[in-house]
C-alpha cells in the first residue's frame, strides 16, 4: 500500500514536470492568439523555433499583423530574417505601410534594406512624405569665383596672389 502511494506521487510529479517542460517549449498563449487570428502555425513549428533559438513572439506577432493587413508572408522567411539579425517587426511594419501607400516593396528588398543597417520603415515614410531640407540663403550658394579672387577686393575683382596663396 505504501509503495503504490509513493508510485502515485512519483507519477504525478513526472506529469507535472512533463507539463512544465511542454509549456516551457511551446508558447501555448501565442499559439492560441495565432489560431484565432487566422494564422496557421503548428505547435511543432513553435517547438522548432525554440530549439533553433528563435523567439517565437518576435516572428509570430509580426506575422499576425501582416496577415491582418492582408499580406501573405511565410513563417520560414520571417524566421530566416530573424536569424540573420534583422528586425522582423520593423520590416513587416514597412511592408504594411508600403502596401497601404501603393508602393511596390518586396519582402526581399525590405529585408535587404534592414540588414544593411538602414531603417526600412523610415525609408518608406520618406517615400510617402518626402523630407524638405532647407538651406540658408546667401553664403555664395552656387556662385563660382575665379581662383585668383581675394575677399575685400570689391565686386569680385581679381587681385594677384602673393607666393603662398595670400592676397596682397
């Protein structure tokens, strides 16, 4: 009788440990969120991400955003971009913005811009609303002067330069 009680406790501890390990490797809440968002992702895909040292939240949440925005992206490509050191959320946000602005931006181009160290979302925003850079007036903007010009000679008159390039 005492042996079966110990055995039952051991089985319960084993089941609790198995459940803990399962929940550790499978983000069940994320899977439920993806399921109800219409993103087909299997539990085995999430386990594989954990084993490949990929944070499933950083791949699945942008995938949900893209799916809700009407973009068809592949989990494998998002995961590959994450493993390459890219910012998956930034790329997906840029793709969504480009799609809404009718800008032709492919996933490959967006990831290439991101991996090059540029802010791909900022690039899309600048394409939609170009930045105007104001320059100060004056200051010789665009005027060319003769190489022998010396300031103070008056109205751009030429003066001879002394040896060493100094004005006389």
